[in-house]
C-alpha cells in the first residue's frame, strides 16, 4: 500500500529541493515537479517527491484524520495486549 501525506514547506533550497516538516521532523524533499512554491505551502509528499500543492485547511484535516487513525491503531493493539 502506498501513502501520500501532506507536509509543510519550511525552506526552499533550490529549484529541485526543499526542507519539509514531516510529523515534527525536517527532511529534504524533491520539489522539481512543482512550480511557484513558497515557504509555508503544503504539498502532497510521496516517496520523497512533492506531487501537488494542497491548501492549508485540507492539509490540516488530512493530518488530523491520520493522527486519529494512529490513535485507533494504538488502542486496538493495547486491547489485544500488543505493545504499540
């Protein structure tokens, strides 16, 4: 299964790379597929490549949903006696 996630652009390094905030971590990503990026923009990230821009409201909704899914998975593991 593949997963693309929203990330916030923290720093533009050059035309092909930027630093993004991913769950509190900063990682260099490839932005060569996108034009007109600015610090603070949200993009959809898949295997290190920014695929498209995303508005902040949609990015926040998606990130909240992913966090909720993570909490549900942890609760299910705890209920089954597994260590998360």
